[in-house]
C-alpha cells in the first residue's frame, strides 16, 4: 500500500482525480462542472453548433415559407372574392383568419423542426465532447437527422404538458375579453347581461392555468433528458421518455436547479444584449434631425428600422445562445448515468481506445 507523509510523517495517499478526457471529469458532477462543461463544449465545437443552428432555422424557414405559400394559394380565390354589398359580415373575414391560422401552424411546425434538429445535434456533440474527440459538421448532421423522428416525438410529447396551462390561459383571456365587450354593450344598449358570468368564469380558468403550471414544469423536467437518450441510446420516443424518467427519479430538484441556472444565465445575457442594442438603436433612430424634420414617412421608416433591427438581434441571440440549454441537459444525462449506472469507467475505456 502506498503511503504519503502527512503533518506527522504518515498518512494515506490522496485518491487520484477522476479521468477527464473531455469537457467534464468522469465522476458525479456538481453545478460548476456542468456549467463549465457546457461552456467549454460550446467553445470547442462552436463552429459545428452554430452551423447546425443556422441550418436548422434555415430548414424551419423553408417549411414556413412553403406552407404559407400553399395556404395562400389554396385560399387565393376566397381572398380575392368581391364581398357582398351591404355591411361586412364576419364570414367575409374568414379567409384572413384562415391565412393567419395557416401561418401560425407553419411557424409552429418550422420551430418544432428547428428545435428537434438542434437537440439531436447537441446530443451528438455532447457524446463526443465528453470523450474528448473532435466531430465535424457532416457527422453531426447525419447522426442528428437520422434520430430526428425520435427526438421530435419526445419533444412534442413533453411539450403537450406545457400546452395545458398555456391553452387555459388563452381561454381565460378570451373569456375576460368577452366580459369586457359584454359590459360595454350593456352600458351602451341597456342590456341586462353585463358580462359578470363571463368574467368569473375567465378568472377561474386563469387560476386553473396558474394551478397547473407546477405540474407542467414537473413533467418537463422529468422528460428533459429524453432527446439525449433518443440519440445516444438510439431509442424511440416513448423509450427515451421512460429512460429520462428513470434517470431523473430521485434527482428531480437537482436536475431542475441546474437547468434553471443555465436558463437564467442565457436569459440574463439575452436581456442585457437586447436592451443595450435596443437603447442604441432608439437613440440613433430618433436623433435630433428626425425630431426636427419629422414626417409620417420618416416616423414609419424609423419605427420599421427599429423593429427590423430588434427582430434580427433576437434571431442572432437565439442562434448564438440556443445550444447552451441542450448542452446542459446532455451533460446532466451523462451525470445521471455516471451516478446510477457507473458509466465513468466505461467512458474512460472508450476514450482510451480513441
């Protein structure tokens, strides 16, 4: 047995540090390891991650434009039809609502594809970054695309729980708006119904929405490791979700806390950058020459420029910071397997083989 001199000339040698072939030590991780590992993985593979993010949003843009154009073409006849004489009817506005609904659906599908592709790509990067191996754009793209179906399935099924409070909140707002309209109509026309019943119902629905939010958060954290499991273990959507629930069991608060810290970091950086650029944009747009020679055209151009700049900044910030949260979830997946399945020695042997 090896001894090392202590303060009195004797003592045991300290345990050797765990191997660290990649961005994290192959041992149970604390918050510092997870956060630093995510940022180190981003720094080492930023070209691949940024390229995948841009490609994912490009695919989403193609889907949005394609579905939007198809919806416009399908409704072109009704959109250009001459309305019947007399007061406009709600039915005359139906093509407009249908086009808006189709565009909303196209945006949702495009965003879902981009999110799934980004999660799948980040899982591939995490798998190689933990082992300290480089990985190219082509490899990440092929492996992510091959697992896109399972990742999308796990993302959609996990997001369904989060839609419940959102839908309840929207229904509550609609009921409150209906109560306001009924109240205005009662004041002007002397109707008996002043919208009190609608308002009470809307208030109850809003309270129910806030009440279901903790359950939605619990389900989201429970299945947050499913996209990584779908890629690393080549599992189907339901199998990956069961795997995530198994790994998170007993560590829900730790997984939630680590994920929340990264979300706060990303949100804080995004807020500071957007507020700074927005302030500079407003100062430059509404400068003294504009104030002295303001016309409706110049004001419209200034507001449009500011809105376009803000939108582009938001897209750029999302593209740059979007991979950080999936990187955190991927490292938490590895951490949970190290804790529960002693994955560390297996990863060390794999890294040693190169």
